[in-house]
C-alpha cells in the first residue's frame, strides 16, 4: 500500500526501514526532543525491535491498515506517520473508537518545508476514504511546530490538560485536537 501526497509518499515498512528506525532510536535521536520527550531514555532493544518488525513484514496482508507508515521524500526515508485509537477521555485505548494520528520527521533539514503538511493531508484523505468522519491529533504545548501543523491542517483544540507533561524541569499541557473530515 502507498499513499501519495504532492511531495511525499507514505509506505508500509520494509526491511531497510527497520534499520533506519533502529538508527533513529539509538543514534539520530534529536527528534525525541519533540515526540514525547518525557519518554526519552527508556530502554530500546534493537534485536527485539528488529525481530518484531520483520515478523510484521512477513505476516502482514497488503490491505492491512497498519499503525505506522513510513514517509519518503524524493526516495529518502525521512520519518513516519502513525495512527492509534483513543477513548472519549482522549486517552490511548486499543479498543477506542476515535482515530488519532501523529508524525515524526527525523532530521531537521526535512522540517518546515511543507513535508509534514503534505503527509498529514495525504494520510487524512486516506482515513476519510476508510469511512472515518473525524480524526484527532495529540501533542504537548512545548511542541510548537506540531501545534502549528495542527492549526495549518485544520485541526481545532478540544482538550487541554494543564501541567501534565514535565520536560527539562518545565511543566507543559497535553493537547488534543480534532478535525472533521468533510
């Protein structure tokens, strides 16, 4: 499965993508300052990750709606989009009914040039084709680039939990946004 935007392509993970991801989780980690930095430093087992992702690749059906799609720009693997489900309290819930999406663009040189916007728009169009009528995205108030992307792609803030994220000794708010897919 591939989802094409104007600038990027979203694809299912390949064996080479596994190796890129391991590098991103172990060496090229600057992106972790933006994506849930309060989780930074949690143990990462490269071999276990490699085994789990290889099994996913070998056993998946091409039509599966995988929780993660890789982002490619000019045939370069630059990050990923993910989807997950949340409940009515906006908490992660594998049995939740509301779909939420997120993005990681690993290297700063690929940020702020429209690639995140393009990936978000392409992924939301795909989600709409699956029959969803709205989509959520979540971030923290210190992630100003993601807050800006949410607004630029038409999301509206619907939930704020004050001072629940601690990053480098500073409290930040948890933010949940929604967008109608019309």
